C-alpha cells in the first residue's frame, strides 16, 4: 500500500489549485468574521480564537472533500479498472487514498493558525498548540472517507453539487460558520451530533482551557466507521461497474 500512497502523493503535487482554494476561502472568511464588529456575537479575542479553529477545520474539510471526490476522474480515465488488477483490497485502496488526501488538510490548518497569531494576536500555550494542530489535522480523516464515498458513488455531473451541499450544510449546521447558540434550537440540536461539530469542538475545548469530551470522540469515531463503510461500498460498486464495461 505504501507504493500506492506514494503514487497518490505525486498526483497531488500536480494539483496546486486545490490547496490554494482550500486556504484562500477560509482565510478570507476568517478575516471577515473577526474584523466586522459583532458578527459572531462574541468578544473579539474570543471570536479570534473560536473562528480560527472553525475556519481551519472548514478549510481542512473542504480540501479533503474536493480531493477525495476527485475519484470521479479516476473512474472516467480507467484508473479504477487498473486498481482492480492489483493485489490491493478495497479497504486498502480506500485507506491509501484517504491517507494521501490527509496531506491536503494540514495546509489550511497551519495557514489559519499562523493567521490567527499574526493578524488577530491569538495567544495559546505551547501544550494547547501541540494539541490543536494534530486534532484539526488527524481529526479530519473521516471527511476524506466521506469524500471518497461520494466520489465513488456519484457521477461526474452530480459530484460537485453533492459535494458543495454536504460541505456547506454540515459546516453551517455543525457550527463552523456561527456558534450553535446563535442558530435556531432545532438546528443546534441536530448540529451537536454532526461530525463537523464533534471535530471542531475537540479543538475549541482545548483552546479555551478544557480537553476533548468523550461525546465528541465517540461521535467522530461513529461517523468515521460509517464513512469508511460508505467508501468501501462505493469502491466495490465502482469496480463492478467498470468491470462490466
């Protein structure tokens, strides 16, 4: 599987536009949210830290979903048929693609944390930084698997609208754009169980002096199992469809 991951990383190096988009949009949103007085309803220093985590997560999720859902292109060029001829199992193909996708997630995480420090003067302790950056990076893995699942199951015409709908829907309802307290009660109740909220809340807890909760960890783990199943099922279905051609 190592050779497969290395190959995917080389392919990633040919897609600089993906990383630019994943960094630029969250960065501009961060600057907007933290410099328009009262937009988040929080104290400015609190908002700077809270939104830094939100937008770093938003960028990481966007990068993963866009990269992973690019498997639609793999299907169209016959790459899935080639993988079927290798000894790699469906689970290994899915995990390998997911690991390669994780490289895209670290870029917006680092960029937003740097912007938080330089632009808005976010000050956290060394232990907090050492916890937040890995949580935002590795905690985003379920979204790589979600992107793979959608990419394997969707068509070239439907994958981008589906990707955008899931991305924005989960981000808004999960509290990445506005705190859940600012959303209608029923929306907030749903948002607390979304993977986006559990993912970001782990880092919010650390940023404000706490630690990740068992609820967040279990919620994210549950979604990861579900998204892994979706990706494996999608891969098998995609392989069957290419085999029939």
